[in-house]
C-alpha cells in the first residue's frame, strides 16, 4: 500500500480486497492516519454486501491522477471521511474537488469534531453530514449511513449470502402467495419473524385481501429478479417491523427502497419497539382498517386460508452465486 506525505502511518492489515469490476461501487476517500477508524467501518459495509473501492491496492509507482481516472471517475458514490487530518490532506482535497466537478454523489462523514475549511464547506454546504463521533456505536452509525439513497445501487447480489443466516424454523405457511394481475399486497419481513408474521398474513388473506410473500420462492430460484418483479406489480408494500427486520439488507435496502422508488404505498406494521423513523406505522390491530382505507385493492370477501401443500415446510435463506 502506498503511504503519502503527512498521511503516512504504520501499515495496518488490509480488511478486504478493493472492488474491481463494472458494477456500481463506492469510492472511499480518507486520510491514511485515520485507518484505525475507517477500516472497521468499511469492512462492516463490505460484509453487508456493498461494493467498495479504497486505495489498499495502489502500487507505489502509480501516479495519483491515474488512480483517480481509473477508480474515482466511474464510481457511483464517494464516501468521504473527514477529520482534522483529512481536511489538511492534499489527496483527500483533490478527491473531494474532483468528485464535485464530476457531480458524483458525496456522502460526508465527520470522524471527529472538525473545523471545515471554507473551500470544503462550499462543496458540502447543501449535503447532510453524518457525525460518526456522536453515535453510541458503529451499528447505529451504519444504520443511519445505509439510509443514504446513493448507497443503494452499490449493494451487490451477495448481500443476501453475506448477511448472518437466519435460523431455520419449522413454520406452516398460511396460504398460497397471490399470482395474478390484480392489485395486491407485498409482505416484507425477516424470515426469523415468520411465526409472528404468518398469523397476520393469514388474517389479511381471510379478510379478503390478495397478497404475495416469499413462500413461493424455491431455493433454486433467483431471488432478486423475483422480488423486483413483484415490487413492480404490487399496489401496497407492507413491512413487518422488528429489530431483526431492520438488520436485514435484503428487506431494508432491496425491498423497501425498491417500493419507495416504485412509488408503492407503504404500510409499516410495528410488531415491537424499533428505532424506525420512516413512514407512519400501524399496529397489527389497526392493519385491516388501514388497508381498507387506502382504497387501492379489491376485497374478495371472507375466505378460508389453506396452507400450500406442495411447498417445503421450512423457512430458508436464498443462496445466490458469489460475485466475480
């Protein structure tokens, strides 16, 4: 790894190999003296499935301008870590200025209390800054960081594989998922919460509302294309909110953000206390009235929910091929 000027510090272990490919990725800008703070954070993002390039792979003979041309210019977003040391680094300043010139989305993070020079302030003036040092822990900080819409496209298909696997549960699925052309509800939930979610799914179905949930995805199916198809066709996205659900990148970053981008009506259902700060929530008891009040769906009238008899009676995680 190349260490430059006033940023030169002792070598640290490289947390992961920088992304090399043509898919959207995050360019990380930081002062090398701040590695001890930056590396653990970007490692956690990498483990969540984000494609990330940072300068772990720079050859000592490579010119800085060439590095910028090859890695900064194609980046989909720039995550810039600011500190008293970073704002004095000519390389961080150059990366910031070049990102602004290219109109690449910037995500500024203040690692420490930092006096921002006027030339940097002019670039960041309209951008929301995250103050890492004000969060109680990394988990809370990353939770807020992942709300940035600029990161969404940099989340790889491997996110579902790299997340902590759900614990399989034997749990009878309440009904067949809807597969028609009429407006319907898409149920977003963590598989770990199936025993809490499935009774609600059954109540919705028996109350006459068409719905789709992922009981219909077999292990051999390609997960994200199926999800994208149903998000594009549903009329309502219903998010079953638990703390476990908020930790799931496929639920929060893929399904929820996909629903928002598709301008689908969103109903978050609060199953337990969570730090949710999005759309207005309802309780399970209020849910049927909320669905009816939307006026977006055709009610089929009372009916009996019959569990699918040809599906596997197991909650599972979908395994996708690793990227690259």
